[in-house]
């Protein structure tokens, strides 16, 4: 092989869209492409790879591959500044100068996170269903045994069993809705929908809940037309307003209220739900839209929550090309702002 073959190899490395490095027989970096420079900033041409890449597994694979004259592949987990996982392939090249080895790094981080999310989702869903199921089975066994002839216990147990069954039905419904939305994330809806009308309809539908809790609902809604799916946007407004009524009211507030607004500004339509309740601490805000994440699990379950409401909201807004912003401080309430590109 000739020196020009090494130049060709370096050119191929430079053309790859994943991080790639050429290392010489003395373990110095001979060439690296821009993705490698971005992923491993300490790498420099002419620098010993062991000084720039603190990964014993990768270095061992490099030495083993050069010694055996055969490719090697390992998985390497980088933990700083953020955790990432790479499939590293090490392969000796038959070029001059001799001893050149190519390393390529395939980033598996997103794939591993998706696998973890799926695993967590199944585990959480199973846990959420197991609790009401166990409760139902326990009450049924009691009604079949000790409380068979106890009319008062039967009435009390049947009420609780009804609530548990409704909770499971809501959970299954939310799971199915989330699955359908995820399958259609890449399909943008096109029908004209007025966010102001959506907000007014949801406020009217939830008026009995607001009255039962003594909450005054202030609405200021101007026309805000977007290209959307009306049923999905109704679901967004319903979840946000219902959350405000259930969790956005302080027990010591003599005149609880929430504010609902919709309108258009700077080419975007917005829908805002604001409460004046206990608020949410800063450490919880980034996780509020995660599946099954609850700030207060006990209170959420007592209110009939499934832990999927804000996850549904996030996915629906993403399908509409919009954004969800959450602003809250303890003791100062919370504001949920939905922004979607306005329809001309």
C-alpha cells in the first residue's frame, strides 16, 4: 500500500457522519472528522489517544485489534458531562504507514433511552393497574365471605369498587389515547380550529366541577384559529383546566379562582390556564410532563388522576407543532401556556 492510500482512508473518515478516528502505530491520533471533534473535544491530531480518551475498554480493544489484526467491537459508556452510550468498532487498516487503526463511534444514547422509557412505561402502567385490581379483588373476596350478609358494608364496598373500576377505565383510556397520538406524531392536522371556542366549551363542560369546588372561572378569549385536530385540542384544554380546578386551589383561599385566556400574537395562537394555588417547586417543573410523574401521588390518585394528563398534553401540542411552557413558584400558583402556529 502507498501513502496515498492513507490519504484516501483519512478522506473517507472525514466523510462519515458518525465520529471516526485514525490512530497510528504509536497510538497518536492521525486524523479525526468533525463529529469526533464535537463528541470528544480533547482529541487532537498528534496527541496520544490515551491522554484524550479516558476509556480503558476502548484502549484495550485498540491494542487487542492491532495485535490480532482483526476488528473488535465494544460498548462504551461516557458519563460526563452527560451520560452517553456508544458502540465502538475498532478495525486495523492495511495502509502505509503500518499499524493504523480506525475507530468509529455509533451513538446509542437515544436508542437506550427509548428502551429504558418503554421499560419504565410498562413497569409503571403495570403498577398503576395492579393497585386498583388488588383492591377490587380484596373487596370481592370480602363480599363473598365475611361481609356476605352485611348490607352496610356491601354498599360501602361497592362504592369504592366503582371508583376503582372507573380509575382503571380512565387509565386504559389515557394509555390508548397516548398510543394513538404517538402513532400520528408525524402527521400534522390541517382542519381549522378556534382555540377560543375550545376553551369556552371546556369551561362550560367543567362548570359543575368549578361550582362544586367554589372556584370562579374568568375567561378572556379572542379568536385564535390554528390548523389542528379539534378533539385533541379539546383534550388539551380539558386536562389543563381540570388540573387547575383540582390541584390549583389553596385550601385556605376564601375566593379561589382561575384565569383562562386565548388569543393571537406575533403569528401564533395561544391558550393559557392560570391558577393561584399552592404552585409547584422548581425541581418538579422539568418532569411534570413525564408519564406517571406526580408531585403528590396520594393527592393525584385521590382526585382520580392517572398521571398521564400532561404527557398527553405534551404529545398533542408536539403533533400540532406547538410548545408548552410552565411557569410556577411555590405559593404563587402556576401558569400553563400553549402556543401553536396560527392559521392564516
